[in-house]
């Protein structure tokens, strides 16, 4: 039997919290009379994050033909890459911060997308194929239309389309990241025609994209 069954707080009353424990198969044979509540710091990695990271690592291992016991090696390798890219020291998925876990998961997803590794867990985050594709382009700093590097960000949130400095992007903004040629085309023809020609919808800026910009593109 595993060490922990994950319960969750479903309500808060004056007397205390009401906690739900799922009906796990392995629990049935035990006579449960009491339990310990593990208090987790809000700043620490969550169980869900840890699970998600390992699923993604498993997908990378499988996608690169290194299954089974090589999962640990893949994790080590990915972690090292992540640390080098972000100039951080080594960390462990057992006790790292929630923020670091979020970034590491994001890093794993973008690695999967960039390398075309089959992964349901990564796809869950980006259901729509177009969005997934645009997101991968953004993360790898490529023009969303062609193979040139992205040199401009066009915000199409307003009535008019305009160039914006990456540092000014905010969560929820709708953008295209484009090379000079395609940015000029969008500004000249307007959003409606641009989207008809390329059959695209803008990418909505999320927190991970902002983090990526803040860290500097690499
Ligand atoms: Zn282009």
C-alpha cells in the first residue's frame, strides 16, 4: 500500500474543515479509525505537480526510446538543462518551491512540443492544435508563420493592431509573434485579412509566456 492517500478539503465550517478521502481500492481492507493530516506549505510543490512532472518525464523517456529505469536518467538530464537555461542550482521534485515546479513543468511541456514527442499530458494543457502550435513557436522564439526568428510582437487586442515591446505584455493580451516581413504584412493588411490568409487566431498571453519573456529569450 502506498504511504499517503490524498484527501482534500471540501468545506470549511465553524468547527473545522470537512475532508474527503477518496474510496481507493487498497483502503477497503483496512479498518480506518483515524488519520494524520499532512500540512503542506503553500509555497511548496504540490502532489499534483510532482505527478504531472513525472508523467511528462515518462513521455519524454518513451518518446526518445528510453523507457523503464531510464526515467531517472531522463529527469536528471532535463533538470540539468533546465538549471543551465535558468541559471539556477540543482533542486529536487520532493521539496522544491511551487513556483519552480510550475516552471519546470512548463519547460518539460515546451520540450515535448518542440521535439514533437507524443504526450497526452502535454496536450491537455493545449487542447487546440493551432494554439499548441503557436505556443510552441512562441516558446522557441520563432515567427508564427515562417521559419525566421520572431523579432516583433503584435498586440491585436485593441481596435487597431500595434507593435508592442515584449516587456509590456500582460496576461490575457492577444498577440502574434512574427518576423519583420509578416509583422509588416499584418499591420498593412489588418487583422481580419491576415487571419483569413493564414487561418490563424491570436495566442492569448499566459503567465508562463510572461515568465519566459522576463527570463530573456533563450
Ligand atoms: Zn515570418
